[in-house]
């Protein structure tokens, strides 16, 4: 079996059996991760970074979580399809109640797919404070689609000097300016300051798989390896036809694998580049963007190649995922249902600027959405029972759904579909009665050809639209912007897929109900915990005062 070096020497949880057990004791710790700021964070077993988890297709993974925090928590296995397992998906008040402080809960996953995934908190945006780890699922020995000699892992994180709750407070406090003053993160590569990450050792003539996992909060990372040819073979756990590129702009929550063929000589060593940036933060020397480099070493005695001219080439090629082709060879699916989404930011009667999808700002229900789907009988097919604030869309089992998502803002939005992937079929300029700024008026329509690439997280650029297509299963799947600030501000919605089928096939473990009851959270009824369409007890939904378009 190919193995993963991953640069976390001695820290991997290596799967050597068919039943992999991982124990996480989640708690607050004090740590200096960026070499500049000592701050409170969330660690596992008293440490950060959290060691990556490894397993193999066909394994079962048992993730035992003890919540040592002073508030509830949950864990999401980002990228797993969760076939017949939607109750283990993790988003709080969507598929479960939070694990109460001092309690424990076990997630069970049957691993049916290979790829580069990750595990992270999915309540109160604890992901931003450190609760995140890579999750690598290897192919079975002999079943690898592509040959490589060694497997490296590079994780990327943005790390702020303050906790998420503090940044969020200054974003939505109506008494403070909006948008708030920019905060500048530091970049981490494999859990440490990006300029001191360990060296990747290459041997002449060998082929290397490098997994690139952006576990960041709001920042993207541009990755390149000058002096080598780079072929992308995976995006978000889905294999692709090898795709040549010079550089990859990796949005929050996105993952890629690239194959690199080492040179036949060890005459030179090289650098890889990982530039952290966010399009809504103006360039400021030393602050944004932040440029990080790591070493590719062929020989300890060899000089390092000067590759500055590499980035000045007129033919430098950035990855464009709509040009990629799925290795599955499956043609574009033909939709029988089409949905149109507009995203942005509005001013509300609370004095807050909040984000929205189709002018609905998401607010958590009183009952986990999955429990409503299971307990409401035939009414589960009616989106109204999920409440006016959850932005719920009910799909029939097997529906082929085309989503058109329009972004009229000056910000990039990384949208993630829980529970599965989608085909990327088209990009183009967002349609609006208000013309886009001149710098965004050169966006052209691009359509997929052949077998469209599949992935679970799409980077939707400024003043553009994307069309994606997916097949509805039997599940409750969250769909949201993976910029933590934007999600917390309400840029979220829920797909309730085949609830009639769910009622016949899914059995919720008693432990999940008990977690809710311990916290006084109802487990039956509509979004408010009532019968029919009585929503007494739901939080008041803010009303729009002004449609502003842009957000933080």
C-alpha cells in the first residue's frame, strides 16, 4: 500500500485494521501557533495541531469525542457521502444536537470512498479556533487509479490573533462600523508557521502525490512548485483525468491532489510556494498577501534553484476546475428540477448587516431538521414545516437538481454541499440590472465538456454565477458558504432530500435523542417543536431594511 509521509512525523493515526478507533478529547488550550501570538484555542488531547487521521476504503472509523469545552460541540467529516448515515454528518441543529459539555459521543463512519477529506467542528464555528484535522482515506492496495511512490500531505490554515467570537462580535455589532476593520491572519502549513514547515524530500526519478488541503477559515492559498510539472488528479475526494497546471488557487475547504515526477538528477533543490490571500483584503506589504515557501530537497549539498522568473511567464497556467474532467467518465446529468439562488448581504431592522441566500438569513431551528423530517409524517414533504428561517428546500428522492448560484458581491464565496458532490457545468457573469464594476465586466461564459468534474466545494468568484448539478439522495444536507464569518451571518440553507424514504430507512440511535433531551431541545415536531404549521416559540426573523449586496 502506498503510504503518507505527511510531515507530521510520529503524529499520524495509522489505520492497520478494518476497524479504526480515534479518541478525541476536545478542550481549550493556550498555544502559540504562528510564532507571534499566544492565545486561547481549541485542541484535541491537549494539543494543536490535531494529528491527521488515516484509513482505507472499506474500513469503519469510530471517532470517540469527549467534549471538554464549556459549550456544546459537534464534528463534521467534510467530504464523506454519509450514505444511509446522514445522522452522523455533524452540523448542529441540522442533523443532531450538540454534544453537551462534559459528555461524550461516538461517530461511526463506513468509508466507501478514497480521497483527501478533513474533520472539523460544526457548531459556533469552532473550526476557526483550531478544531480541524486532515482525514486521508487511501485506496485499497492495488486499487489506486494512479501510480506514485510516496504520498505527502500539506495542510493550509489561516490563524488569527483573536478567537472567532471576538471577530464575529465586531462584525455584527450594530454599534460598530460595517464592514469592520480588516484583521490579518498568519498562514500555517502543516500546523506551523508556513515558513518553517518541514522539508519534502524527493529522490530522482520517483513520482510523488502531494495532497493539498485548505482547512482555513476565510483565506485562499495559491500553491505552485516551480521547476516541476504538476498534474492534478483529485479535487475534493473525486478523481480527475490528469490535468496540467502551473498553479492552484485553493479556496477555503477545498482539497486537491497533484502528481509530481521528480527530475532524474539531484543537481538542484527547489522551493514550493503557498501564498495566503483574500480578495476582500487590500494588498498591504507584509500583511496581505502573505507569501510562504517550503523546501523540496533532492540533496543536502545541492544549491536551490532561483525560480522567480517562473511566475513572470506570460503562459503561466492557473487551474480552472471547469476545464477538468471526472475520471469516472460520467456525462453531465440532465436536471428535472432547477433552482436559482442569489447571495449577498442586507441591512436588517436589528441594525445588523447579515448575509442571505434569496433574501433569507439562516437562523437555527428549535428542533434538528433531520428530526423534523423523521417525525412529521407526510408533512415532511412540505418545506414550510422546517420553518421560515432555515431556507429549506425539499427534494424528491432521485431528483436531478441544477443549482444556479449568482454572486452579486465583490467577495469570493466557497460553497459546500454536505453529503455528496456535484458536477460543475457552467460559469458566467452574474445577471443583474446593476452593471458590475468595470474590472469584473470581462467574465465570460464557460461550459464543461465531456465528463464534468465533480467536487463538494465550489469557489464562486465576484460578480459571477455557477451552475452545478447533483442527484438527491435520502438525507438532510446542509449547503452553505464555507467562509466562517459569512456562514455565521446567515449564508446557509438546507436540502431535505427524500424525507419519505428517510422515514422508512433511517433509525436514529437513542444516544442522539438523549443529547437533545439533556439540553431541553425537542426532538419531534416542526422547526419550533410544535404540530403542523404552528411556529410559536421560534426566534423572530429580522426584516430587510435595505438590500446592500456586498458583505464583509
